[in-house]
């Protein structure tokens, strides 16, 4: 979808947001699984990845918010 020239910036940002949120939830599940299995070293590694994904979600959210605000002002 992102490589399709017909994709708008809004559509691309929404797709990116969905992907980043899915990444975040995936790490959360892996953390829970590693905790259940007593894999403390993996838990720490997964938490670092989860934190990074949280930053991605926040970054894309800011981009989406800025785009939405800018678009609203043009109407
Ligand atoms: Fe990410």
C-alpha cells in the first residue's frame, strides 16, 4: 500500500500507525510469555524493544496529529 502512488499521505500515516501499534502489542505479548516462562533475560530485551516501539507509536501519532491539524486549517 505505501508503495502505491495513489496512496495519500493520510492513508500512509494511518497504515504506519496500525503497523506500529501492532508491533507494540506484539512485544507486550512476548514480554508476558517470557515472564510466564521465567525467561528474565528475554523479558529485559523485549522491554527495550517495547519501549522503542512505544516511541514509534508516539512519533507517528504526532505526525498524524500535525497532518490532521494542517489539513483542517486548509478547509
Ligand atoms: Fe516500530
